[in-house]
C-alpha cells in the first residue's frame, strides 16, 4: 500500500473540552459522508502497528461482522423495521454505531458481511479519530459530530506525524465520547442502553475514573515506532475489552458464601448467605445490551458421600421478582415469532440454561404487550432492575432443610456467579454459534459445615 506523507504535520489545538459540537449528528448525519472520507485501518497500521492489532482483536472492529450482531440485524431488526412503522428507524439507526461508515455514507441497509463492503470496518480507527464532539447535552444514539480530513483527532500535544495532522482534542478523554454509542433511547422513548448514564452515578465517576481508564489503560510505549514516533509513559492501549473478554469478566463480580451453622444434624435448617459484589465495573452488571445478557448465582452443596444438592434462592417478595429467579417452564420472546411471521409461536425458554431456582441479576426488557424481549428497539417498559450497581454488595440467602438421611461428615457448599452474553434458548433458535452462550465464570467461593451424628 502506498503511504501518503505530508511535509509538515498540522498541529491544531482545540479549546478546552469540546462537548457540544456543530454539524449533522444522529439521524441527521445519514448519507452526509462518503466512504472515501475515511481512511482504512490498513493505512493506520502502516505506522501504528500495535495499536491497530489491538483494535483488530477488539469488538470495536467487529461491531458489524460479529455473528450475533449480523443475525440480530438481518433476521430481527431489519425485517421488523419493514413490518412495523414504529420501529422503522432501526433499519438505518442500528448502523449508526455498528456500521457507522455505512450509515454516514447512506449505504442502508448495508450488504451482509460476506459481501466484503466497507461496512465491515465497523467502528474504525478513522471514524473515532474524526469525532470532534457531540450535539446536545446528553451523548446518545450516535449523536457524535465527525470532521474527517487530514487532521486526526488526538489527545497528545507536542507530537508530529509524517502522514496526517494532529488536532489536540480533550473530548477524546471524556466518558461522553463513549456515551454517544453506549447510551441509547429506543422508539418508545426508553433508555435501552445507559452504560454512560450508569457510570455518571458511580463511585468511579466521582473519583474521576473514566471509561478509557478501564478499557484503554495507559502503558509505557510508542504508538508509532515505524514512523519514528517518540516513547511515552502513558500510551493508551486500544484493548476495548469488556463483555466478550473472559479475562475482563473474571473477578468483575465477587461472591462469598457462609453457613448459619458450622455443625448441624440431619433435619436441621441451615441458611447459606452469599454476598455478591460488583467489584470492578464502573457501571451496572450486566450493562449495555442488558436485554440479552444473563448473570446468575448458582449454589450447590456436596455431602460427604459425594451427592450434590442444588439450593434454590430465597424469594425477597418484591414486585416482578419472578423474572429474576430461574424457571424451567417460563416462556418469553414471543415477539420473535411475530417478527419472523411464525404462526402459533409460543415463545422460548425465558431463562435458557439457567437452572430453576437460581438468582438472576437482570433488567427485564418488556415489549408493548408486557412480554420479555431481546429486541431492544421494541422495548416499551421494564421489569424490576435487579442488576448489580458499581461496588454494590447484595446478600442472597438459600435456606436448606437438611435431609433426614444426610450422611455425617463435611458438606462443601459452592457459590458461583456465571455470565452468558446471550440467552441460550434465543441463540439455539436463531442458530447463533455456541461461543456466544458459553457460560463464563465470573466469581466463585467455597464454604463448609459439618453434619454430625443423626
């Protein structure tokens, strides 16, 4: 590939933090920028090898080609938009964040990923480094303003590039920058994504910790060694690791469990208390596409003979709690059948692979008929928000009346918090690859008590 060079790097300083920006944004930006306005990631990789390799592995670059996103758009959102006027805007709108180059180019709907168009670039390097701010007070629904061109938006002053100018823009350091796509209102005026808004209420926000500190941590290095760039102690790593990264999920939720009795006779009642903590995230867990994420607490005991006993969570008694306790029979997602024109479709297992009686930490999204849905654009209301807030601890109890024939000896109780990116019943029905529903262990703890003579 031919590298284009400039004889003198353009260094532009922007005033303070540019939040409110002028220019078309959101729906009004549809079709305002041809694909050619943005350079490809391959051009960026000529100088920024490590940065682009990190980005290539992240979901940012896969936001359009990722298998579930492709299925959700082409098999649910797009046909629904063509059937129901209320949600017609998602035909273009989904692409504002998942295929922003296609949206800005007016290439709607984009061709499927197999066609190899530039929609496949997802949230590309040049897209992010062309954002100068957002329109309005709250960042949401891709209301970013872009100014593509020879000057790329950056955060470091006093540096030069042989290929492009550098517009120093502190906006790229803000959480609002991320909020333009990580907050979303649907056609029913519901906040169906609110990760940035959740962060604003968090201890991390009060401490000045922003999205980039966790998802783009700084490290000593050189962002452009191939171009003679300088070493810096704080080069932002373009990892963007989150819900699709097992390493990021591990330990994000901690759990500790203890028994009410250290010794108990068969027939006695032992209460196991599991304390669950959102220990790492500066937003709710789950967040983002919370309508499809599943986080659950599973507690089981193993007696001295090796038999296992699944313990069911104690109900708290709040309205709508049944939606937060695993059920083997409850059905949901009936609107999938309506979207796909399936006569007599009764729905799918609401909780998928979650064992009956386990506690689910979720925010149920409800369609206009009050049924749970994974179609976020079709959400008219919500059930109880039983997710885990940042640094929040919650105690869940499991009351167990010991069987009369429980053998004497040690009983080992294990509490595990599991995470799945998509409800398994939905994934199976829509033929989503298994990796999307594979349960990932977020936290686990073991405690013991002893059964003494009968």
